């Protein structure tokens, strides 16, 4: 698959490493000359320029791109890049920075396919450790695994089951759960799955389709 990554900072660099290791084609869009050169030194195709400039993104050949991830530290740049990519039929992923707030999520989430907030995930992991939870679920996230979220439809065969009872294919692990239009959190053992819920899980890429089929029916 072909991906465009806007922003070659810490998050963009790590995401790119994983995609390249899995054999995908990645193009970097970066406005900072030093970061752009770092991407070139890493052997990547680089388009140097502002990610919210449509002329710059058009040089990335969005019509031939499967998905764009806007992962810079500037929310305005990220959102604009995603809106441009939407016009070319790309799947879009928007990064929200450490100033995450629920109203910001709700403002932008409807216009993109996925919203990610790496700093908040780190904080959730720390909270889990403090409460005595199993942090290994998050620590197992490596370049060999994929993290994803899935909406539970009304016809799902797992409705009514407790989260801890789910026997997911391929040793996939569920690490977060949320009710309709509510933020996801670490699920309690007695939590039962309802229609409209969203779950977040970690799975091997090879078993991801089987996991989705099991949860959605």
C-alpha cells in the first residue's frame, strides 16, 4: 500500500519505520529542512514543503495514495492536510497533540477516518500501571502488531458478552472500550459489550481480518 505521512517528528518517524518494515511505500511531507533531510538520509521519498499547502500535497500524488496520516505537532496543519486528502479519496488519520480535549475530538472526528493522540495513550498507560493493571498489553505493541479500533454493530455475535470473556483469534488483545459517543477507557471485568460500543485492540496483521469478522459478524 502507499501512504503519505505529514510530519517527520517523533510520531511520524516511528509510524514510518513500522510501515516500511511491513513493506509499504511511504512518502514524507515535511516543512522543516533538517527533518526533511533526516527522512532523505533514512532512504525515504521526501516532499519538502508545508503540509497545509494543497500544491505541496498534490506533488505527493494523492490520487494514487491509499491513506494520509497528518502527524505533525500542528493541529491546523494536520486538519487541513486531511481535508485536502479527503478530496482525493484517501483514508485520513489526524493527530491531536497533548492539548487533547473532548470538545476538540468531537469537532474534528466527524471529518476524518481516525483521530490519534499519542500523548494521551501514554498517559493512559501510566494510569493503568498506577492502578495495578497489566501494562504488558500496551508494551506488546511493536512493528509486528497493529493497533485498531472497531465499532460493534447491532448484529455482532459478541453483544452481551463480558469483555474479559472474549476469546479473540490470533492472540489479539482488547485494551480499551467505550460506550457510544463516550471516550474509551480500560474496561472493568464486569463490562458487557453493547451495540454501538467501540473497542480498541492489538492484533497481528495476519489475524486482523478474523478479529474484525468475529466482532462485527
